C-alpha cells in the first residue's frame, strides 16, 4: 500500500512539472513574436579628401563639390537664441563661413564638427561666404563639444575693412548712438528685425542687426560704454554685428563723453521732416513748415512786406509718462530766432495731459518756462535749457507744443530742432 501511494504522488508531481514546462514553452514562443525589431544600421558618413576651411572658402561662389571630401571646423554661433535660423557660423583659424541648412539644427557653440562636402555649394551671399544645401543629419558629424574659439579683439574700422567678415570678434569701448529710453534690440511683439548704430569714441560706426525672434529682442539697449562679442557680418556694403547672447553685451561704464548717456524717452531731430508732429493754425495764414535746407521746423508771421497776426502750434505726438522710474524728466530743444522782440511772450512752450489730437482748447494746456532764448543777433541755435516736467509724471497722454504768436508790430522767425525728453537720476 505504501508503495502505491508513493507512486501516485510521484506521477502527480510529474504531471505538474510537465504542465509548467508546457506553459513555459508556450510563453517563450509567444514572447518571441514580440521581440524588439532590429534597428537599421547607421550609415557612416565618409571622409574622403580633407580640405581646410580656407581652401573651401577660396573655391569661390557657385562652386559645388562633386567628390567625397570633408572639412573640419568649429561652430562659433548657433541657432539657440533665435537670432539665426537654419544657419550657423563656423571658423578655423582666421577663416570663417556661414553654414546654411535645409532645416533647423541643434549644433552648439563650441562644437567641433566635420562637414561632408559632396553635393554642397560654396556661395557668396552679398559679401558673406556660405556653404549651402546642408542637411544636418547627412552632412555633419560632431566630433567634440566645448572647443570654444576666443573672439578676436578688433576695432570698428577693422571690421568695416572686411578682414574679419564671418569671424567671432570683440569690440571694446563702444556704445549705442542716441536712442529713446526703452528702445530694444528688436521688435519682439511684431517679430521684426531692427538695426541700431554702434559707435566708438572716434565716431566710427557699425550696425547691430537683431532678429525679432531673438531671445533678447525685447532687452533694452544699454546706455553706457563697454564691449560686445559678436559675429562680424556684412550685407552688400553694410557691415553689421550679429550678437550671440545678451550677456556678451557688457556696456556699463560711462560713455565716451564722460556721462552715463542721455536716457531719451522721446526724440525728434527734424533732420528729414516734421516727424510725428502736427500743426494747428488758430490765427493768420502763415503756418509751421519744414525747412529741408536747414533741417528744422520754421514759423514766421512775416510775408513781405508786412507782419501779420498769427497763433500757430507745433504739437508733439502723445507720450507716455506713466512708466518712468527715474527722478527727473526734462524737455529741451534747440532754437534760433531773429527779427522780433519779447521772445518769451511770443515764442512759448505749452503742455497738456488730455489733448485729444483734434480739438485744441487753450484751457487744456499749461504754459511752462523756457530757460534760454536766442539772442536774436544771428541764426545760431542755442539750447532751450531743461524744462522740468516732473509734475506730469504718470500721465499716459502727454503732449508738448511750441506755440508761435505774432502781431503787426512784433513778428519774429522761429527755428526749432532736436526736441528731446530726457530722464535723469
């Protein structure tokens, strides 16, 4: 009896083991149907003949490589900040070129790369040498990272001579020319590219060109003097700087003239026309007009051989004084006057915070003091002096107007230019 029981137990265990083996075999067979597909092999990019970047550069425009060849170089400007699109700059020694891709790329500044040249075209695009029709995945091999090239210290004159075109450079002791406070590198709201003029202490200038898509497009232009690291580029005969990063624009020293620079909230030079100013004629037939030969606005009540009664206003566009963070706001302009007397009576400045742009009611305006008037002995322009506007800070619809009046016995000619509103600490 005991042997019979033991035999049956063995057979039961055997049946159980067989069942598990069958299940394991079935599971293994099923899993084999869902194994990870084999990834296609990565196609190696051949090397072929090795060119230097200088040799590629010297091939000249419209040369297309038709053999297996490569060139080694380093990325000096990439697409990461939005100031370049489907483009990067590369450099090897003193030779630099722009790479133009068929699509966006992820290459970074400092990437040491090999470019597969077969099928690529060398092209001179308005002065900048390019390699075109590059496919990032098919033409570029990244060899190493963080192989940064140091910018060459240069002057504006050296850049505009053309000897550093395409290269990474650093300008020292430069500053942006006159600008209104709040001016930004580009128009980020409307995604518009803008140019701003950079100058050195010798008066040499160059354009800084920034895309509205740049990450720093809405950054305010610095008011001081300092350095800028950027790519030296050119479009036709216009040399320009292409900034890689806002942190590489370090202008926090006093300007060339020893000041911190004017913080222009508003500026109209009348250099080419009357700008956004409007005129209102209340009395008389004479009106404010733009004198191109003198680059200024002019008003006179004289019409040979007589003097006439006049009341004419030259009115600024609306100016927002609600976002001012500095202590003082001042208006000033340059003016010249002759053939009259009692200038403070007939040549005056008025301000308003509720002018609707159409209906000129004198009760909506307040006269402000003009510190300095011309002598009247010649046509020399003098500064009006600072006209304090502190009491109007906070106004969102501020206007100022230059009001001219004359009579048959007192009739001057008034010339005005370079009207500015400046903020100071």
